[in-house]
């Protein structure tokens, strides 16, 4: 068994990082796992206190039961998801792929179940040669998905980066997902494909990503969801969620506003307390049913709403073509 390292970018969220690392330290195979924590440099004074707490914690926490904790101190502010290759996460990916053929990545506001590392490492082994599987995710949405005794699903409609497993060779096959790539693949056929597999909200997103204003956009989960659909790729997700996101408290950059309602929703999602995980089934059990349920649950507004916004985005796209 190969044990994938875990990558964690962080800045000032000491309490979040501590909970994240402590949860990982309680995982099966933690003692076989190396952790790489990239401590970003504070961009302004308001981040300094939290940054100092993180720095002191990481310098004095030892290895916490892991095989090794590696501290990477940034001398400038990279930002977690800065555009292109400048972000802290992007730099971690680039550096780690020089030395490992697989790895796990998470932001610092995720808390994991005891079987998380076993699930990831077994999954990275099992699906390594499955060209249809692009990555492995620890999060399972709150929708009432159906299963047939299987312990995992294959999903081609979402990409939630709350604890993700990657292969270096597969990451290198992903093109540069800027507006040029999306515009090149913008066609009636692909719009219909996105509509059937992801719903009208993602049709609007596809058009928006094809706009020249998106040329310096950061590649995030929704961009990957569009790409995965067009490239016919799957993400592996567990029947029972193995991660809980605790970062909707206004402390992060992507969720900068305190969203108690959404945090309560995520907190209500049951997470597995099992210490072991085995892959049972094919992942295709109730595939069409679950895909259609996802589309229904993720497209909240009326078709009229999406159609009006689609026309507006299309007009803007033509204007800058």
C-alpha cells in the first residue's frame, strides 16, 4: 500500500487548523502519513495574530502521531486560490507532484472521520488505472441519494474539494481551464450535455466561463464540474460523508460572510464514525436516479430565471467575442 501525503494551506485560522490536524491524527493510517502544511504570509495586520498562533502551534506540535509533519513557510502572501499558478494550493500541487504519484489535499477548515485516510488511500489504489475516475472526494451531499448496498458512488455532476485525493499523472492531463478552453468547447451539443448532466445553472456557468472577463479567474470546484462533464470524468464519493466543513463562519476567503444557516445545514449531514472503509459495489448503483436528484436539488430557481440569465450571459459573451 502506498500512503499519500496530505497537503494543507493555511494562514491565520488557528482553531480550524488545529481541529483539522487533530481529526486527521485520529485516522487509521495516520502513523503512515506525511503532512505538508504551507503557512502563508499575512497580507495585512488583521491576519498577523492568527498567523503567529499558527506558526507557534506548528513549530511546537511535533508530529502528532503522523509519520512526519513538514512545515513550509511562505515569505509572501500566496492566497489559497490565487489565479493561475500563484496560489498556495497550486504551488503545493506543483511541488508535491515532483516527488509523489498521488496525494490528498484539503483546506484548513475541514474535520475528518476516522476512516478518511483509509478511504483515500484504498481509493487511490483501486481507481488508479480507471481513466474515467479523475479524483476522489470525502464529502457526500445531503440529498437523499439511493444506494444498493454499495459504499460509494460515482458522480459526474459535481466536484466538492473538501478533502480530495489526486493522482499526479491524471492531474497532468487536465488542460489549462481558462476562458479560451471553455470558449473552444462552447457548442450547442456541449450546452445540451451540460443541461442534461448538470442542469440549467451550470449551462449559465459554462457560458460565463467562456467570457473573456474570466481569463484570469481562479479554477474552483464549479469549473471542474463543467470540465468533468465535458470530459466524461467521474468523482468517487462515499455513501456516508467522511468530512465536515466548519469554515462558513466568515473566516475564509471563498465564504467570507458568516452563513449560519448553511453551516447548520452542513453540520446536520451525518458523518461516518467508522475506523475502516471498504469499497463495495460498482458505484453505478442508481446512477441515473442520483444524477437527476442532484440536478433537481442544485438548480433552485425556475427555468424562466435560468433562461433569462442565459440570454444575458450569451449577449455579453457575443459582445466580447
